[in-house]
């Protein structure tokens, strides 16, 4: 596995106009792994994903994917990266159907001046089957529930036939049972399609049974390893500024964060 | 009615109405969905300032209208993209600046010029063959660009950052769209007027927005409403002997209120 580095951060520092979002990040992400990225609000998790997409570039160091500097990626490279951004409020009345939304994932592969072909339409249908949304092809996107909308956005990323999937808090704003079914779906897709998945989340307990490794970030990379290695009471308490209890049950590791007091 | 159609100036007015109604209503869909409504108002006033400078210097006012409107959308777009100033704030500055320039240029004219005021309120019945050629060429250019880049414009309208992350050249496409808005305003200036052109861009698309959840249908409905209002405005103007800009805007506004009532989104059918 260690020979197949697909994404590499080397001493990467990323700064916006008035603040530094990430400092001196050294991180290697391997082909086919499921990496969970955790950390408090404003810790630089989204910036980490955006730097891989080339939307922000490091002021020092490098960020590479497919052995290319991320900010120099061309369209054919970008087509190999599926991105599911933090879900904003989708306008209930915005005129876009499920089919049209998923088809947008094909646009960079189709290229300028061309129209979607029957093959593109078939890929869209297949992606909708994979996320179990094939019954909603012509439904307006704004009419779907939060969980359904997120499945459609996952299909939009899958239809690119990506090698890497970047997901920014894909379970936010969704009820708990749907969150679990969403994580299971992502895990199954990662295994079946042999995807490299980077998933940013606040819900440590939900992802810990599914991920291969976790990265704990708060401007710097504080810990990287298996959930059992990263979920350490002292490290988490320092990062979140709250008391943290880590419990193990039925082989799983669970985290309780809060102003916890022993009896 | 047939007698009316036998006049050459009416024929030119009707052809111009169809083209302007179509181009304004199609570009209006992007203006509404991308929340660029105010930029339409600011640009039309900038174009008017260009017209007044053209008359002052005794050159073709259309050239100056093109330069003023393009400079406005490009500077406003750049300030917004670089994060220096929000779009509505920079449009507000240009809106008042260009109107001040227009007033200044009118003041510098030695004699009263009625034609300048024609550009402010519109006079489609006075469209010449030369005007019609410009309307046709620029109108076709705008419509062709919408057709060519339709899927990319749809994507950046839905989510610009996602489009950029997917490899769509969102930056220059956004500027191309702003340029197309400016061109649409320029070709409509003489017919509908700097003050009222804004309504012909925004209102048909806003009415169509009430009626459908499909982008393709929104274009179709917007085009029907835009052309219908534009042509209807000419007929009303001729029959009632009223200014054509005013009749067109009143017509399209009536259709907008009708669409609100009939809307499956929040009207009686919801």
C-alpha cells in the first residue's frame, strides 16, 4: 500500500489573506484507502480538500495528486477527482432536475462545444442506480429530502468515474438513520469501485468503524493512523478544548466529547 | 391591423421587438438565477452615459455605449471576483457615477438634443435599417454563445465553485456571461430605453421562474413572455398612441403578476 501514494502534502502551508489555515502539513494518502479527516470548526479540513482540488494553492511546500501539483491540474486530471462540497441550502425552486444535476459531472469529460451523448446518459442512469436514486430521474432537485439530495450529489461525483472522492461533511443536516445508511453507501462504493476516499466530518463515532485511517487536524496535522491510534483522550481533549472520553465496545472505538464529570 | 403592418417603420419595429424580446428574455434567465439583477440596471445606465458622450463628441453613440457598458461589467465583475467589494456595492457606485457622467455630458451639450432622451425612454418605432442590422448581428451573437456554452453556463449558475473544481473554466465563462449581458443592453437601448431595458431582461425570466422546475422550460417560457410582451407593446403603442417602452414594460409586468397567480410553486395550484 505504501508504494501507491496518490496524494502527497510536503511541508504544505496554506494561508488566506488574514490567516493561516494549514501549517506545515506532511501527509501521504494511499490509493484505495478510506481516510477520515476530523478536527474542530475552522481547523482547515475544508481547506485541505480545496488544496487537493487546486482551488487554493500552498504559500510554502507542495500538494500533489497523481504526481502533479494540484494547482496546475488540467481538465483530464480534475475529471479523475469527484468532489462533494459542504451542502449549502439548495434553492427549493432552482430549475434543475436530478438527471441534469448528475449529468453536470460529465461536463468536464465531454468538453466544451459538445453535447452529452447516449453513453453519457447511460453513465448517469448507472450512477443513480448505484446510489439507489434511479426512481427520481426527472424530479426537481429542490424537492428531495436532504439525504436524497446528498445521494444525487454523490452520483454526480461518481458519474465522473473518479479515482479519488473528496467529501466535505456529507452527512450534515441529515437525520441519524440516514447518516448511517449514507456512510454505509460510501463505504460500499469505496470498496466496490476501489476508490480513494477522503471524508471530512465532525461525527467521529459514525465513521470510525468504516475508515482505514483518520487524520486529526487543527491547523496542523496532530495525529494520523488507525482510529484506535488517533482516538486518544489526551490528544482529543487538547484539540477540542473539552474533556473527552474514549470507550471501546464490541470492537469499536467511541468518543464522548463534552464537559464530562466523573461521579 | 393589416394597414398598420404595411408601414415600413412598423415592420422594422416588429422585427426588432422579436429579436430584443428573445435575447433579453434568454439572457434574463441567467441574470435571475445568478442574482445579477442589479448589474442589469447599473449597466444600462452606464450604456446611457456612453450614448450621451457619443452625441457630445458627434460620434456614433452606439460605440460609446458598448465601451461604457463593457467597462462597467468587467470592472464590477473583477472587483467581486477578487473579493474587494460585493457586487451590489460596486454596481451601486457605477450606477451613480455613470448617471453623473450622463448628466454632465448632457449639460456640456450646447443645444437640446431630443434623440438623447429617446435612448433614456426608448422609441422602437424610430428604429432604422442600420439599427436593425446591429440588433440582428449582436442578438445572434449572444444567442449563439448561449447555445454553444449552454451546459457550462447551467453548471456555473447551479454551483460555480463545484464547476471550477470539476475543470469547467468558470472564471472566463462568468466574464463572458457579463459581456453578453452588456451586449444585450446595448442592442436594446434605442428601442426600450436605458431605464426600461432592465425590465425586459428581468421580468420575463422572473415570470418563467414561477412556472417551471426545468431550466429548458424556463428558457422557453421566458422567450414566449419576452417576445409576446415586446410585440404586444408595439401594437399597444401604435393603437393607443403611447410611448412604446412604457407599453412594453406594462405588458410584461402584467404577465409577471399573472404568472404569480398561476404558479404551481406558490399560486393557486400549490
